[in-house]
C-alpha cells in the first residue's frame, strides 16, 4: 500500500510541476466535491444529489483552483517572495481584506442561484442576512491558515494546502448557505 501511495504522490508532484494550473484546478474540484458530499450527509440529505455535487466540483475546478493559483503568484510578485514575519502579516492582511470577502460573497451567491436554484430576490435577502456573520467567522479562522500557508508552505503547495483546509471550510459554508424550507 505504501508503494502505491508513494507512486501516486510522485505522479501528482510531476503533474504539479508540469501543469500547475490544471493540477491545482483538478485538486480544488475534487476537494470541493468531497466537501459537498460530506456537507450533504451532515445536512441529512438521504441520497447524494449528483447535480449539486457536480456544480460544486465545477466551482472548485473553474474558480477555486485557478483563483488561488493566480492570487498566490500575484502575492509573490507584490512581496518579492519574502517570508519574514512582517511580510507574511502583510500578505495575510491583504488576502483577508480582498479575496476573503470576495470569495465568501461569491460563494453565497453561487450557492443560492446555482446550487439551490433560488430566485435572485431570495438569494439577495439570504446574502444580506448571512454574509456578515460568515465573513466575521472567516476572519476568525482564515488568518491563522494564511499565516501557516505564507510562512511555511512553498509557493507550489499553497493552493493545495488552502484547498484542503477549504474542504472543511466548504462544509461550514454549505451548511450555512443552505436555505431551509424555502419554497422554490
């Protein structure tokens, strides 16, 4: 079993080196799918909702992985690859003041419109109601993750590390974004 895992890891690392954007997009998509599967189970959904799972995988693949890939490259350019404490704090602060609010806002809208297929007025009301507490919770959780990521992770692993943690965060967001008993 160990040899299989080692071989798989070596192949993954080769793909990450040869095709970083594609590999990060696929990884983010797979982890978004895992996150959604767990969230569906925790929500008490009796049978896996395949359409919902697929649109969540698509979101991770088309948005999560690529956004993270380019965000981390941009941060490296802005801060010239520095990893001292002051620079890491600046990276985390910049990330938390820009991409964090945007990502949470976009996810809540995506979830309401695409995943739940709710009309815009209902989604808008839900976002107005839930966004502030989601963002405040995000600011309590993600800065520590960002610190570890920018301080200790090599650039090529930052999106992957973020995607693994986001898998858990996604469960929280799914449970938070889910609309209870609203008529369609």
